[in-house]
């Protein structure tokens, strides 16, 4: 785990206490970093930590996405819709005019948090 990938408010997992850890200051000390791990994106974690809701629809294929509506943005996460060999999820964000403002391969909850924080601050 590296400080450079983290932001204030990021959700991580404390392996020693077996509980959620929220980043409140940066950089984190090395001994603290050693006790933490990234939280993998799963269907359950998208809902539990970020409030995404699952939607399924049918076209040529069965399509399952996870949706989060924010005041000025609409975010969707889709599994296995990625080109990255080490990331299994794709985050797509549209603004209120339905123009794409972000599209990125992700693997961990904090990566989604960082993108959503960046676009909301614009």
C-alpha cells in the first residue's frame, strides 16, 4: 500500500482490528500502512461502503451494473468491462447533461472514492 494512491476520507480495511479504517490524515505512517489493506470492489462492498444500487437489464446480453446518482453526476460500475489485466471493474461517470466526465478501470473502493471526489470538486 502506498500513500500516493490515498486521499482523505478513503475507506481501507484494518487487518489487525478487523474493521473499517477511514483515512483522516496523510501521509500515513509506515507502521499504520502495514496494518491496512485496500478494500476490493465486490457487489456487496459497492452497496455497503458507497451506496451503489444494482440494476439488471437485457439487451443482446444480460447486463448488470451498479449505479450511484449524485447531485450533478451519474456513476455506473460494471464488472469485467475493462482492458486492464489487473483490474476487473470499470467506472463510468456522466455529468447532468449525460456527457462523459470519467471512465477508468478500478479494483478497489478507494479508487472510486478518489475519482468521485475529484469530479465533484470541479
